[in-house]
């Protein structure tokens, strides 16, 4: 690497690149690879959504939009939230974002100063903790316990991590990589704690609809009022197969809207105009697609659960939600090296557990959002190295 011509912030220079990419870079583009490393479906965005965006382009929707999003999309999101949660969610609480990722960064920009800390539930997809670090804050982890009954959160332990410099508790449920779901009673207890301590809850619910035993996962929307210190983050990426669109939204107290708009201005000056019209179509006509996608994922999940359970070196809890299997491998101490080796030996691309924080080491994540046939083939290829 060539030297920089002048100083950048040391905290930024110290950030580590994605460990998932580190494995993927070793194999992407190679023929015959079955890619299960990234968190996205192999299905393209459905036609009715693409057509709505194309029609918006033809109509000339090519200008800046309000920072909070086009009114038609904010209204569609409010109707959608009201419909799926059975609680009135007013449009004044909705701000459109350029993806879940963008919403996470903006939420944390609003809350975290240098020297502050955020308590996150881990193991977790690494980006939120890195956003805290980008802002000069400290990421603290309340680590889930794993057992035969699945992943469990010790709320006493989480609460004990909060101190005078804690600004927010970050909960990703359904969780990537674990598939853990926080139950309603736990959400209620954490909300009571946040209220009492004057903390924000940032709830990353981008997998809200990727759940196998109900229509929608338990949400902080279910337990909170309109003015509670809760910011719920959603995304179009997962449920509607729109990862490349970069579109998501916040549901937050209306009083926070002005702050989110300001920060949107300084980050992206408004989400992409025509993409937002695709978002309207997704919310208004997308339920059949979600149901079909869920059925396909359930088939792939069943294949993974059945086959992985037969591997003698593997321990895992069947995922209740999201589209990952996160499994421990006996004797595994360097998951990055292991994933590179598995890639070379089997042509299956997996994500190293170390990518999800220290508590993820010893594990491997497999994303099964590809066709059941390819999932079955991948598991056959993995048998010699994991059994
Ligand atoms: C837990 C979690 N949150 C947020 C995101 C961000 O999704 P996007 O930026 O595509 O909306 C992801 C993507 O993988 C994720 O796994």
C-alpha cells in the first residue's frame, strides 16, 4: 500500500476491513463457487417494483426529493407499519433513508459523541459497532448465550454494561448472524430500563419479515408509544430483494424528525428519487412476493438444518428468523483461515464468525438465501470438511 500524502483520523485508519470480504476476495468470480458469504438473496427485485421505478424515471422523477423522503413513500410506509403491527403509526414518525446502513449511521450520528458508548447485542453484523467507532465512541457487547434451546440474552448483564456515558442500546432482532429473536416481554423490560435511564433504543429490524413461524417478528413498535426513546430501522433490502437500491426507513418520535432530516442532508441530501417509487410499489403490492420468498427460504432452511445436524463437528440452533445458519465447529480457532480453506477445498463461500466480533470466533455463518437445490449441493460439498 502506498503512503498517504497527509494525516487521516487515527481512529479511522485503525478500522478493520470486512473479514467477510477478505474471504470473498479470495474466491469471487471463480467458476463453480456457491456463494453463501453475503447476506442477500439470489433473486432479483420483482418486476412490479422495477417497473414502478422505471415508470418514475420515464415520468421525470429525477430531481432532489425532501430529506424525509417523497410524501407518497412516507405515507405508504405509515400505512404499511400500521397494517403489519396493528397499531397506528403516523406519517410524522417516518423518515426515508438510503438503506438500513445509512439509517444506522444517521441514528448513531444523532446520539453518539466521542467518548460515549453504545451497548450492542452480539455476536452481530459488524457495521453498527464500526459506526460507533467512526464517531469516536466505544462499542460494548452484551453477548448472547448459546445452547440447545437457541440463543438467549441475559438482560441483567446487558443492563450492567450501561453507565453514565451510555447513549443507546442497539438491538438487532431478528439477528444477523444468529437468527435470534427478542421476545415481546424482553423488549418491554428493555424499554422500561431505557425510559428510566434516559437512553435510546436503536432497533435494527431489517429482517422483520424474514421469520418462519409468524408474519412479522416481535418489534419495538409493538411495545412503545409514539414518543418513546425508540428508533426502529427497517430496510427494503431483505424482504423485497432490493439490496442494490439502497432504501430503508426510520420510525422514530416525530420530534426527532427534524434531526434525522438535517443529518440526511449532510450525508446524502435525500434518498434516490426514482428508487422511492419502487419502494411504494413494494409496500403496496409486495405481500405475495414476501410469502413466496419466505416459503422458498423455509425450504432452504430445512435442508440446512437437516444436513448440518448430521455433521459431527458442528453445533448450532436452528434459526428462528433471518436467513443464516451460524454454527460452532469443534476445534475451530481461526475462522477466517478455515473459510478460505473450505473455499479452496469445496468451492463453497462462507463467512467467518470472527467477522461478527470476538464472540463470533469459532463459528461460521452460512447464508441460505439461494435456491434449495444449490443449498443441497453446498451441504453435500461441505460434508467432507465439517463432518
Ligand atoms: C442486521 C443488518 N442490519 C442492517 C443491514 C443493512 O442493510 P441495507 O443497508 O442493505 O438496508 C444488514 C445487511 O446485511 C444487516 O444484516
